[in-house]
């Protein structure tokens, strides 16, 4: 039984290292830190991602199949702490403690600084739905807002789910931001 672990928090992604069993065997049991005896949920192996060929695994707590049972904080609520028990079929166990902060409320829509009858329309092509994608979307929104002075229409397209849209727009690399056209308000 191995008792060392690393814990890293990027928004709501928990990571642990030291799991040397079969990659598909890793499971995570989640407990509230203030009630360690009460199991909130067991996160299935299908929601846990191995990072490359390392012994480090990660799970996005807001995007698991059992997220509803985790009692994660909503916008406006206080942060909550959780104890995660990571285990694999080799008998390795890692315990991490994570403090999960609520997601920020969506930004208020900004009004155009100059009166116009049209609003710009952009498509952001990404691959997959993970924390990296969330960061790319937020960076695109921030850059467009700072450049234009308001929030344009931003359509996010996951090419893993809709590869035809990428081909039609001649997108071969992700992330890719494409200005479509100006649309009436």
C-alpha cells in the first residue's frame, strides 16, 4: 500500500500520482472532509483520465457521471473541501484533499461601445470537452471582449462531435477562431 500522493487543483480537476496498477482499474471514492465517514459517490473508471504514460491520473469533478451526488458548490456558495481516496487493482491507494471553489457566475453581457445594427459572429473550433477546452473558450471570450469592447456571438464547435463543420470551414488545427459574418441584432 502506497501512501504518498500529489494533489493539484486546476479549477475543479483533482490529480493523484503513485497509482501503478492497470490503467483501467483506477477508482476514486469521494467524501466530504467535514463528514469523512459519509461516502458521497464512487467515481467510475470511465471518468478518470490517465495523463500520458505516467502514474498520474486526473478527474474533473464537475463533469463526472456522478457529479450530482457530490454536492459541489454552486455559484455564490462557499468553497467545500473533499477527501478523495484513489485506488487501483495493484493495491495502491492515494488520499488527497481538494478544496473545490464554485464556478464564477457567467459574465454580464457588455453593450457595444458604438451603436451598430450588426453584431459580429465567431466560431471557435476545439477538440474534446475538458479543462483545457474550458480555458481556451474563456481566453477567446476575453480576447474578443477586449478587442471589440463587447461580447460578440461566439459559437463553440467540438470537432470530435462535428468534424464536418471543421471541414466546411477549412479548419485543420484546434483551437481555431473563425470570423463568420456580421449578423443582425
